[in-house]
C-alpha cells in the first residue's frame, strides 16, 4: 500500500499521528478548585498543591484544611494532578504510599462524584476540593481554575 | 488506600448501639508486590572458606563453581538462584489504623513474605499521638530510619525500582522498638520535619547472621544480634521539586553466637555511627534519586562502610525507564591493609509501567559485580546477572 504515497504524504501522516499522540492528554476539561462559601482565603497554585500533598495543613486564616480528592479513575483527579501537582495520578499515589505506610500522613479522603464533593465542601468550613468547571454551583466558592 | 471501612463501620456502629462507646474510626489499607525472577548463569567463587595456610585439596578447594545467587533481601535472606522463583521478594501487607479520638491512633501492619512461607507477622505496631499541630509522638515497633528508602523499603509501589539496591540495604537489623518525636515546620515554601528517635532491638535468632555463620562453615544453633541505645535524628527538607533527608544515629552492638551445646562465643561489643544524606529531585522529565552513607565502628579494626546510590528515571506518561548504580565498600582504617575487604557494585536498569491507578508493572535487570579480591575471603557474594518481573500495588 505504501507505494501509493510519496514521501511528503508519508511525513504528513507521521506528523499528524505524532501530534495526535501528543495531544491525547491535552483534550481536557477545565478544573475548578472550590472551597466553602465562608472561606475567605486566597490561595495560589503552589499553596493548593501543598495542601493536596499534605505539606500545608492550614489555610492562611488558621483554619485546618481538609483536602478532598475525586475518586481514583475520575477524570478530574487526573487533570488536577497533571495541571496543579505536575505529576501523573500514579506518581501522586506513589508519593502518598510512602507516607501512609510509614504513618507520616493520611491521603486526602476520596469522594465519588462532583455532586458529593460540592455537598461535602458546602457543609465543611475547612474543606477544599476540585471539580469539573461545568459542575460548579452557588453552594461553593471557586478560588482558582486550571 | 481507599477506606475499606464500610463493613467494619457497620460492625462498629452495631457495637456502638450495643455498648454506647464512641466507635473508633478504623481504616484498612495495604500494599504488596508479586515478584518473580532468577539468575542467569553460573559463577566461580575463588576461595570462599578457603584455608590459605593449607594447600589446595578436595576438602580445601580454592574455587567452587555454583549457580549465581543474588541476595535481593538481606534481612530476610531472600535470594534468587537459577530456579525461577516468587519467594525471595513477594510480599503482602495489610495496615489497620484505628483512630481512637483525642489525637490518639494505633497502627498495625500485618506482613506476609515469601521468605517466611507467607506466614503473617505484625512487623509494625505503634501508637501515634498528635500532641500539637506540629508535634507528633510515636511509640512502638517501626523500621529504623537509616537509609533514605529504609522506612518504606518494602512498599514497592513507592519507588521506581524492584527494590532499593540490596547491596546497600544489607543490615541484619532493620526494625526496632522505640520512641519517635517528629516536629514539622516551614521555612518559606520549604517543609521541614525533624525527627528524633530512641530504641532497642534484641533480634533473637537473627536470620541473616545465621546465614553468614553457615556460609563460613559454622554450625551455630542461633545467632542473637543486639542493637541497643539506638538514638539519632532525621532532618527532612522538601520543596516543590525536591525532597532531601539528613540522618545521624548511633547505637551499641553485641552478638551472641550460640553453639549446639548452648555455649556462647566471645564477642567484643562496639558502637556504630550511621551518617547519611539522600533524596529525590524532580527536574522536568527526569527524576534523580541519590543516597550517600557512611557507617563507622569504634572497633579494633576501625571498620567503615562507605556506600552510595545514584539513579535516574525518565518519566514518559505512565512509563518510567530507569537506571541505577549502587556501590558498597568495607574498609579497616586501623589495619595495615585498609582496603581489601568486602566491595561490590550493582548496575540495574529496567522500566516501571503504571498500567493502573494503584498498580505498576516492573521489569529489571541487575548486574552484581563482586569486587572483593579473592585472597580477602570476602568474595562471598559472587557476580550475578538477574532478571526480575513483578507487579506492585496499593489499596
């Protein structure tokens, strides 16, 4: 079959294949980081990362931070880890496994849907989580989008 | 590490209804590795056990040829030979953490290893008291925080390789009963934890020491390895792209080699000091891991063990090819011959593939090169080429 293609056509095919491979992960929904409506904290990306990695345990106002993860396998979790933590979900899990099994940290709780995350955050002053931007409601406050 | 606590919670809730006690929040999680491998060839060992004062004979052979052996786990004497085996490194562990309220938790880790025919043992059990937001106190049985990877050396999912390089993680004692105080603080964007610890380990019938006794022709009934007054500290510093750790500890060493008739061989106690600096760096697509350590004895020989590890991992989505080099040396600074003792390196490469959010597949090749000179009598490992494949998981 290849004899029907010339070199230029082949290189176009390869380039589009490559672009296709590289861009499979960039087809992503926007992630909204949400907190309780009464939480007045402003957090930059680094602080959000540190809260979800267990390195920052309180908001700037002194309130204890309760990070909430989306369940393993949810798209929002992979997107959040990639764009905010800068690692794959597996790498983040590996990071936590060394803390959990040496008693030096507890992985953030897991919730199984955006609705459950919103419900938990709207009823817990210190809770912080992330959901698909399209799921945001008035019950919570968005502090950042990625 | 999903909290598999629904059925337990149901049990606890029913017990609350009956007894009226406040239920402890119990979390169950775990980790494990199913690993199999083998060495690929034979090796000729010069003079292990050879008596240099006698001439070579059938009963005093200057060299023996046997299957290559890789000791993948020194503490448990988990060894690969030419027979493909799951036993040396396969492990399954269940962790139960009961939060009893008022900042007090109890943790137990039930571990089953192939080297022990999978008979489960509580390897870890300790209380954790969160005294303040910054200060955590722990009491009980834990791993000694020696090397950078020591405390989680059995959690295969936590690192890229099949195991932390076994030619450095070779100590006959890895755990102790003791007290830990950990203090967390921040310096700008950097997180710090300083831990101080104190404890003892009376390792009766030590598996690794019994193995050495037999290797060198002994017939001891058992060897008790005693590490006492273990005290020291760790300082952990981490930022956005790095995590480093400094360690110092010291302890007293003693040993009881018990003969079949019950008599105990003489042993001169000494003290050892352990110094180390290790960590990880995440730079763009690469992760670098390193550890440098120096163990010194205050014995008559001036024994020293300088060791180091360097490793690079390339992170390509879920694929993590890696290479590592680890070197161990043994010196006797107070002797005329300071250099010619145990010495070896391992060159390892392989790939970790995160095929599942909680499980990874690994394949690794290890080249172990025994650099001890034959006349030293320390060339007991022998060279080996080993292939291992496995799956590490957490839940």
